C-alpha cells in the first residue's frame, strides 16, 4: 500500500504465502530479500503447481530462503538468527517484514451474541484461510437462512 518504503535490504520473517508473496513483490522492485522460516519448507499450504511456480519466481528474483531457522533478536540494523543446529548468525538489513500468521477476530461475534437471535460466523472469523472458504461458508449459511 506504499504507506512505508522498504529499504534496500529486507528480511521477511515467516515463509507462508503472505511472507513469500511480499518477498517476491519487494524483490521485483529491486530489493535484496531473505526469508526466514522456522519450518523445514516455505508455502506449505499451496496447491503444488502454484507452489512450484512461486518458488521458481523467488529463485529467479534471487530471494534467499532460510528454512529451519528461527529469529533470536531483531535489532536496528540486523536480525540475529539461529539454525536448527544452534548456530547463530546475523542478517544485516534495513527493513524487517513480519509475516508470522493470523488469528481469528471474534470480537463482533462476542459483542452481538446476547443481542441477536442468530449469528453465523464465516471466513477468517472462524480461522484464517483462503477466500474460497469464506465464499462457501457464506453460500452454505445463506441457504440455511
């Protein structure tokens, strides 16, 4: 949304879809990108053909991907990382992108539960997922109503 400008060297913490797509977007704008992911692979929940395409785009954009690596500390000009063997390292950067996952927002449901006779919770209010899940849940509940 261009509310903030990324520096030239960026560390994206989190290798899910949001982290990888953000890294690709910034790399295609000429930024140097490193993705840090604690799991053993990135974008694990994508359709395999789409995943392979995204991984190729990331490779073509020279995005470095560090898997099985955790973040120990975020400092003003670097990120301290630890690999699966306990070896510490430092990634020099001027921007950090956090893409560490989502959680459902149930505040509206809680606010309305004693005020309306029926509430149907759909989409990311149930659990953050893909838009198709919200569409089908909305369709299903619309048919029930």
